[in-house]
C-alpha cells in the first residue's frame, strides 16, 4: 500500500449504535519456569501482562485500527474480542453481550453470538485447511450454524466467492492453487458467510504485495459499506491505517496511550510515542520533511519501568513520568495517557 494513495474520505461522526465495546480488558500469562530456577530464585509465580486495562467502543459501520510495535498486545486484544482468548480481567462485549460469558453459557446463545463475529487472520495459507477444497471451506460455517441445507451449499458459496471477486468454478480447487491475495479473499468470503456484525482483521494485508494490498483493502471497504460491518483492524502499516480507519488506537506495552479520530491523529498527534511512529514513516511524497527513526527499545514486559512505560524513550519525560503512570484522559476530543500533554508541556 503506497503512502501516496489518497486516504478514504472522513466519515461523519454520528451517535451511532455501539456494537463493540472493551471494558478494562486485561490479559496476563503465567510463565512456566524450571523447578530448579524457582528454587534458586526463591520467588513466587511470575506473569507477563500482555494487555492492561484497555477500554474502547466502536459504533456500527465504523473501523477502529490498532497500531504499535510488535509485542504491544494488539493481537491478544483482538483475540479476546472474539473469544479466542479469555481475559484475566474486564469484559469484551459485542451487541451488548459479554462475549466470554455468552460463549461459556447455553449452546444456542453461544452459537448465535459466534455467527455475529468473525476474524480474518494474517496468514491466509495457514488459516485455510490445505486438504479441503475451497467450496467446503466457505460452506463449513454455514453448515455448522445450520444456516443452509447441504443441497444449497453450492449456490450460496458461489455467491460468496463472487462477492469477493472470485469465480464460482473455484470451489473445486485447493488453497495452494491460489495466489496470496486470492487466498485472503477466500478467508474474507468465509468470514462474511454467516452475516457477522463485527469483523476483526489481524494484519490481513501484511503478507501481500503492495498492489494486492490495495485490492484487498478496497474489497473490505466495499463489504463494510454494503453490510454495515463494524471492524477492528490491526496493522503495523500506518499508510494502510490512514486509508481504512475511522478511529485509531495506539498501543504501547499492553496499554492504549492515544485514541483519536483518524484525522486528528495523523494531523496533530499528541502522545510522544505516536509522534515517534509517524516521524518514522518514509516520505513517499517527496516533501523532504525531517524523518526520524523510532528511538530506543521496548522495555522488558517482565520488568516494565515504573510510572509511564514509555518514559525511558521519551524526550519529554520528567520526574513525575518516572514514578506515576498516566491515565487515559480526554483532551480536546482525543484520549491521551501522557503527563506532558496534561500539563501543557507538549
């Protein structure tokens, strides 16, 4: 995806129905260590906090994009939103239902909720069974949910493949017979088969060529417009995020540090980490603006620094930043977790 491509027009911000909501989501993983090491160190169980107290809401038909360096918790958060990971704390809600409580409850309610949320994974080849034909792959969720009879599968699958730009005759082929972009289209066809309200896209274009990325992104935009899909989109590519997102959340070491409408974030970033990420984007337009690489290294998540987790890399950090963790606060329509912004130093 070229950065020079014009971003999608800003969509009007309305008080639409909230479809997806995260409320204080937290996820920690216990670390397994050899018995000898535990005896020598004489300490208790250790855990790594992958996601910490993340909250946001997405209205119907809108896209929230999550960005941040590798290991910041984006994918873990996305997997919790669709029930693939169980949170340590907090709640993930889709259409007003607690995802994890519903999936653990009566089978009929769990089945109905699964139909309303789907996920497109980063590697389309790994997410498609290589031993199944495409027709069987796309028909599986429809048959498992009881939405069609086996005799209706052929017609319904052909229509789904046509909606993502593939031919009905492709139902007899195997995943290895398609290109990467075509495999991702198949993954999207499978994801939209049950008519979901919420779609998670976990870096769906990162393994594709630039020209193919644009095709897949345009396909997702068309499907969202036609079906009023609510999307959570994860990407490292800020040019892609600028093209697809309505709102952008920036994550650092498991926490949201900035949450803003797309235009605000790209036009006037507040948090020093957001500014650092944007400054590192290559200047494809030839404006000769000053470009700076992302400085420093992400802190060890096993031993995060006290106070603001970003302070060891931040040029604006002061003593308060080193001892007090900032809360995500409203600042002119943008939510920012930064003492420098709060104090007017930035």
